C-alpha cells in the first residue's frame, strides 16, 4: 500500500423493560417482541470444579501465586463471571456446548433447529470467550452428559412456528454453578430468526462481561471481481452468514463508512468517470450523490456525536480535510462548515475520537506519511507516530484509549496500536503477509483488517492483544477496506 492508495482508505438494542438483573429489549414492536425471561427447567445438570480453581489448574505456578494474591487483595468483592471471562481471554476459553434447538411442535430437532444452534454457537465463539464443542461429538441432542463432554456452559434452545410467526426461547446455563445465567423468549416473524439469535448472543455476552456483544453489528467491505476491473461494496453479519451486495455501479466503489447509528453508509464511486461521494443504507435499493466537487471526494469520517463529516477534498489540487454537514438537502452537495488543513502536505484518512472532539489523520507534512491528532475546535495539531517510516489508515477505538493503524515493517504492513496521547506503539499482527485498513469492533476488543497473501486478499479479524487472527469471509476475488458498524438498535 503506497501513500496514494491510502487516499482510498477509510480511515444496541434499546432496553425498556427490566426483569430482575436482566434488561430485556422491548422496542421491536410487532416485528420482534420479547416477553419475560425464559423459565429455567430447575433440573440439576452437573457439578464440577469452581471456576477459578479450574482456571488456575491450567496456569503455571507463578501465575497461580499472582492470581491468589490478587484474589486475597479483593476478597471482600464477590467473584463474578466477568472477572473470569477477562482472565480467560488471556488464559483459556470456556468449553461451550450449543445443542440443536428443539421444535416444540414435535419435540425433535430438525434442520431449522440445527441451523439455529450452529448460528448461535458461531456468534458466541466469535467473541473469543468460548471454545465451542462440535455437536457431532455427542449427536447434537439436549440430553448429553455435559460433564463427560467437558462442557462448562451450555445453551438450551427451542422454537415453535405458529402461522408464520416464530416463538424462540434460549437459556445460557453455567454447568459448574448449576444455574441459568440468562433466559430469553422472543416472538416475531419467521424471517427474523437471525436477529433473535444475535440479540440473545449480545445479551448473553453482556451478562458475562458487563458489556453487550457485537453480534448485532455489521461489517462493510469492498470486493473485486475476478479480473479486478470492478469493485463493489458489500455488507455482512459478523459470521458471514448473510452477505449482501450494496452497490451495483459496475465500476470502482471504495471506502465504505458507517454513520454513528450504523443505519447509513457512505462510499466513493468512480462510475461517472470521477470521484463522487454517495450516501445510502446497507439494506436500501437506492443511493444518493452528496459530493461531486472537482478532484477528491473521498474517505469521510462520520462524527459520533453530530451529523457532520470530515472528508478529503482537493480544491487546490492537493488533498486537505474539511468539516462538512452529513446529509444535505435533496439534489445538493454537503455544505462545507470548516476547512481543517491547508498547505501542509497531503492530508487524508480521518477518524474521530469517540467524544467527537478530536480526529486522527494521515499527513506527509513531515516528509513521510505519519499519524497526526487534531483538536477540531481549535485546529491544534500534533504528530502522534514517530516509529516507522510509513504509517497510515488510522482508526480510533470506540473506547477512546487506542488508535490502530497500518505501518510498513520489514517490507510488509502490520497493524499497530498507540495511545492517542502518544508513546510506544504496540504491534498487533505478526503473521506473514500485508495487513492493512484496520477498523475497531464496537466493543473495542477486536480489529478487522484486510490481509494480503500472495494473490489472495481477505477480510480478517484479530483481538487487540494480538491473538485469534482468522479469516472472516471466504469469497472469490479480493476483499479489502473493511468498516465495522456500531451495534444496530433493532
């Protein structure tokens, strides 16, 4: 990735009902309604070692001593699942079984029930806390000997179809404590199965960690044809179950960017023979041009706190950053509110801080592409990166504590993170190939990026601590420029 190509770089459910300690989504009206949490069967499933005893049994002696010291220091604070999962992220994963969902009409598991279990299991495993036990090991039924299988948690689910409507129930059970951690019952149209399962996944992750999961988010990316002459924008759920083509310009469409609510999508297309910035929705059938100024109309960043953009324009023949409105009147271009850079090299790839007060961006004003941070109100700017001769494609974590970027290291690009205040960067990716265009998950725990290996280019993800690198979507052609949406409020 050279600097000119970096010009093409992008840089929840609402809860209203409370039942006990579990918040229940209730704003999906008739399309997806949730009632009280699903009832526990009340049966004892198994007993096993206490959670920390199990985690410690696999640790070196020094780690066990440190763990005991930490526990002693906080003995008055009850140990929670969240403590365990934070520890497990670095130590081990929880063995989880997700047997086939049962059709209540006949008490059996059919293909639909198998598909539900597979989807939910993959979504839960995506978060990195669980090690999924394949159903083929016990046949997929709900009456297995979980302790013999080595499972420490299990999800038991059922469903019933009633005149095109779906009733779905799911419970996450801690087999060690012999307790139902969370139970939910969903009602909605049959085609909303994915939403129900993703909603349960995010609720289960929240119960265990204190923060919702990211199953309700989406990932946009650019996919090229086999000959590379056409690039279009696609959007997928996190497990690649449903991948939808958004644009059909039969040209070059690049740099997808989500709005702060994840409902709208910006991108740049060349199908008119020049760069034009478009606004659409991931599920829409129409698109709308919102900036067609001469030169660049590229790589916008949507403010997390206002309907404003920072985008690269080139009125003077050189890329500079401008603050604009996000949604102009019909048949109008976005109105420029403020020019942010002027006569200071090429300035591209903006990304907002979560509070909307600052942006990070790429500039070659020092002689090579580096990451800079600007206070939007005052324009005060400082250089952030000093290690590496070529740093590009910044992405600000939604937690605010880190900026991910791609840096040329050893002849290939690797993903690094750095504090917004500066300091020593941390290398995240270390595998072979070129790793580019990072973007953060809504919970700030994972980074999505494009990985090039020989002739292949794929969308991958990795946890911010450098573990769990994997390919997300197995597709023909090449994919790049990923953008991770916020959680969608269904």
